[in-house]
C-alpha cells in the first residue's frame, strides 16, 4: 500500500504557498523520494493561476483536512471473487487469507455483497439436488475449475448448465438423458459406455491420471468428455460447489467504508457493529480491501512537509494528528508541535521559495524552466517585486538566477503577474478576505490578518459594509480577538488597515489609530509579516 508524503503551504494559499509546494515536491522526487505530492489547502487566487498558466503547470490537488482516514489503515487486500465465480473459489480464497468473510464483486469491481464461512457451511448442506447447477444458473466452466478438470474432446452445448447432474450409480443401461445433462463416472470402459449411451451432453470421467491418462473413449463419441483427477466420491461431493457464489449473498446492505472517511467516524460504527470485518471502497465504489476492528489500533499518520508556514492555526485541519517530517519557512517560529525531531529550516528572507531555491543549489539540482518560473513568481509576489521591507539580497539574487533559467524578464513578467492578482472586480467580500488570510496566536489570543494587493481602492471601499459584516462574522465563528484587513497599493505606496474586534486599543497603540476609528492608511507599509504582526505583538506586550 503506497504511503504518500504531502507538501503544502498555509490555508487560503498565496502564490508562495502554492509554488513552493510544487517546487519542493519536485526537488524531493528528483532526489529519489517516492510518492511525494504537492497539495493545497484552499482556492487558488488570480495571481497564482496566472503563474501556473504562464508556465503550463497543473495546480496541486485540494485537501480539506489531514486527519487520519481509512486509507491510512494497514488494510489487507482481497482476492477478486466475482458473482459468477464458484462457491469453492470463494471458500479457497477465505482459507488462503485466513479471513472468515470475503467481499463478492460485480464484474465492474463494485461490491455485490459479502459471504462468510457460515454462509458456505449452511449452503453446502442444502446443495444436494441433482438440479442445483441448473437452478442456480451455473457457468459450465465453474465445473471444470472446481474439479480441476480438462475437456479433452467435444463441447458442452451451452455456456451455462442447462441440465441435471447424474452418476452412473443412479442410472442403468436403458436410461436416456438430454444433451444438456451431465454424468459423472469412474474410469472403467463399462461405466464410460453406459454414461455415453444415455445421450448426456457431458461425461465427467473421475480418477484419471492427468499426466498419463489411461482411458479408452469409444469411437464416434460426440458428447463432451472431461477428465479429472478427483476420485469419484469426492467429485460427487464437491461438484455442487460450482454454483455461482452470488447465490449465497443473503444481505446486500453491508456495513462498508470509503477510503476517504475519517477514522473518528468509522471507529464508532465499527465498535457498534456485530461484525468484525468490513469492505472498503474507493471513490468509484470499487472494492480496495478489507479492514477489521484490530486495524483501529494500527493507523499510520499522514506524513507531511510544511512550507511557507509553521503555525497550527494556519495549517491543515487535523495537523496535530499528522507526522510532520520537515518545515521550510520564512516566518516567525510559532506553535506546530512534533513528536520526533524534524528537519526545520527557517530563514529571515522574503519568501519560502528563496530558501527552496537555495536547497536546489545545495543539492546540485537544476530546476526545470517551469519550476524555476514558479519559484520566481513566488519571490516576486511575496516581495511585491522587491519593494517590500521583507525583501533581502538573497531574494534578489535568487530571483535573478531563476529568471535566467525561466527565460523571462523580471520586471515585465513581475508587473504582469502582480497586475493579474490586483483585480478585485467580481469578487465578494468573503472572497476578498480569503485571498490571503492568516490566523496568528499572539499572547494567547487569536488574530486574523487578511491581505490583498490592488490598485482598485474604490471597488473595495464600495463594499465596506459587506466587508465589515464578514469580518464580524469571522470574529464570532473563529473566536477572534481582532480581525484585520490589509489593502496594499504599490502605486499609492502603502496599505490601508481596517480592523474590528474587542481589542481595538491594541490596534490604536500599534498604528496611532484614533479612538473610535476602524481604519487608517499606513505609508510604506507592505508586509504583514514584518510591519503588521510585530507591531501588534509589541502593542499587546505593553498592556
């Protein structure tokens, strides 16, 4: 069973989160790591989509949470037993797997039902009539499989058994049968002749050495002849096990689970069920395997690598239940807990992609043009084309190198990228706040800071009432002390700060906001990380 490593950035991902996830997953695979895939925790914004389209890269798949799921259990695979397969084949599969139950599949691999050892035992007692193969619409090939036989001449007239089953002990020389009937006999010439003279459609000769058969078949015999090594009485005993196993399915309303179901929910159902084993299905409804109650104790946590964040409140839902392998970030170190030592790389640069670009260099791996272009896009976005105070000489050096590999002009491409992300027309207040929203835990309280880069102040201020409503809703829903919206305009050269919440005095002290006011323009302020969060932290500590 494949075990993936998921690489992702923060919730409400920006260009750095998406592009760094893709770039680092590519690097890990280049270094020989298997099953590493980039994922995202939210919607892709316009700016990021522009970069993906420009460099022709598919967006990462979206994950809603990182909680343990059924697919994280060490479930066991199952034998593919289909509705037309014989009861004996199902029995043998259960014996091989040492499991008391086996799922039965339709031809499209979807679940038809389950069969237990008890079901087979009960049915075996009842399978005594010589009409049972006909009544249960048994494929003729099932008989060959069950008896481990071989047709050595002729053909049975139909794919399914259409007649009754006899033995030479139940007929005499004058018995006449139909071409659909079947006769089991020993290997003596006399018994074989009696069976053939009945006119049956198939004669099964038992006790034959299949390697060196010493059986005389009369000339001009037209019916089908099958040889089997099974002794006569064993063949009589087990031939009824040729019936399709679907006849034993008594309950099609089976307790089953899908691979993406969360363990916490599955656990309760399993513990309350009288059954011990349960089929698991994929999204197409096809059977992937089986789990038992003991698997609840054997769950492998999802393995993850965090880029562009390290705060639990900004990460995937259920991150506390995952196994964090690495963190690569350019923000403050916060509160993501790990159970084992991990590789942590945090540097005071303007972008996580700058760090990842350095790792490419350190590992002597040349990023492809597309990957270089995405890392360049992340640096341009996070540093606002090098105008943000968070921008360092390392960001500029890395951007120049990546631009050469990606074969783009930094300034031209950078302006086009930023322009693609600054349009806010058609967006709702909720979408605006979620473009780049992070929640910070500072001194024991939660603060949300959303940021949007745009030159269209008018459109946003026309929506101020809706924005206020959504921010106040966030405060209630997420138990926030403050909700802050940061509207950054490169042309005007600063950011407008809008704030609501119970701790407005913190914002008033941090940014000299007049009491009773909820917004202020801050010249030369571009960075949430370096110019907003530190000021709020300092203001709170002065209380």
